[in-house]
């Protein structure tokens, strides 16, 4: 339970119990609960989507314009998570598109300042999210926003568990130390079962197919990284 609360506090602005002292072990073990943290966020996003789409109209007769609804649903994840994923996204873009060598890329990613590549990429990302939320059929919005954070956090655990940490030390080192491929199998199983319960057993086949493609892609990247003939 402690590891879950640490993961919840780390990935979101939600603090059920304020924890200021984290051990490396507790911090590392919180990775296995990331999809459950995604479920907490998904319940929030899904409820808000229902409220803006039908709830307010049924309860108070207030009809929310589609463009305003899409804007709210695009902004709320940044508020709920503190923008931690946005910061990581912009740092990554700044480093990758810098055109420098590996060590210099890592220095750029660690820099607290955001470069022009990161700002432009974030603007494009936000525009795409807004467009998708606007174009998605409103009947699918609550369920899509419920499932999306769960799948997203599952992808995070895959990257942490299956790939080596880029630096010799740092915050992410604890994740890599305690998030093993063996633990990842357990995470995948309970997340797929959770998705099956949320979305119905028929849609489980869609997630299995999607995840199979993702695993094949990860295996290819591992082969490129480790095998000498690639």
C-alpha cells in the first residue's frame, strides 16, 4: 500500500497521505502500481468527460459547447499530474533533436531550461490532443479517457523494466533496480485483466493485439541494442 501511495504522489498531485521520506526500495517498487495510478486518473477524466457531455445537461440543463469541453479535457491531465509527463516529453525532444552526441543529449535532457524544440513539440502535442478530443464521438469519450491513462502507465512500466537506465545514477536508477522483466509480466497480466473488466471481454482482444505489436517492437529495439550483428 505504501508503494502505491508513493507512486500516486509521484505521478499525480493527489496526496492521500503526505509522504516526505521515500526509501529507494519503496520508490522503485512503486512502478508495479503505475497502471493502478493510471486507473485513478482515468476515473477522474472519465467522470469529467461524462459530466461535460451529459451530466450537467441532465442535472442542471446546462449544455457545454464541444470546443470548450475538448479544451477542458485537454488541460485537466496537466493539472492532475502536475505536468510531469510534459516536462519529460519536452526534455526528450530537446535532447533528441539537438543533433549532438549521446552524452551531450543527456546533459540537455537534464537541463531545467526548456529549448525551442521542446516548446514547439509540446504545442503540436497539445494541438493534436485537442483535435482528437474534439473529433472523437462523444459516446466514446468517457471510456476512452478512462482507459487511456491505464494503458499509458503500462507503457511506462515497459520502458522502465525492459530497457537499461541511460545514466549511471539518478532518480530513475531506483526504478530500473526494482522493476525487473519478471515483475513486468505480472504487471501486464493484471493490467490486461483490469482493462477486460473495464471495457468488456470482447475488447480485450484489441488490447492483446495492440500489446503484441508493442512487445515485438520492444524486442526489436533490444536486439538492435544488444546483438553485435545489428
